[in-house]
């Protein structure tokens, strides 16, 4: 599957950037993009503006593949804090990775 890139502005995207980026993302999907990667390497001072941009991009994607790449530790921590860590394409710390089933032993106590 071919992946299309959308580059986030740095060092700190603002809420004003969201409308432009969402329009660009919508055009990419309308143009036939199957999956989009948001390149976040330039985001070196993330804040609430970056969270708003990524949340609105996620809503614009409407369930289509969207993933953030190149996120610095500060952005990763912020996305984890606000519940958008799945955009990084990684399993949350409290959840097992996909396709892993937890086993239950017969003598395990009920929780």
C-alpha cells in the first residue's frame, strides 16, 4: 500500500494550522490516498495547538489510515496523556499489542 505524507509545521503547530492541514488531508483522501503519514519531525515544542491539530486530523480521516511518524518524546508523551497515542501506531502501555490474547488459567482467582 502506498503511503502519502503530510508534513506538520514546526516547531509548534497552532489551532490556526488545523483548518489548512485538515483541508489538505481531505484532498489527499479524495485524490485516492489510501493511507497518510503525518510527519511530525519539525514539531519540537508541542503544546495544545499540536494536540488540536492532530485530533482534528484524526476526525477528518474518518477511520481511514492516519499515522504520526517522527514524533519527539515530548509529543509522544502529550499524545499519550490526551489519549491520542494510537496515532503513533503503537499499542498503549496498558493494552497488549494487536493479535495477542491473554490466557486465563483454571485456578486464577476472579477479579
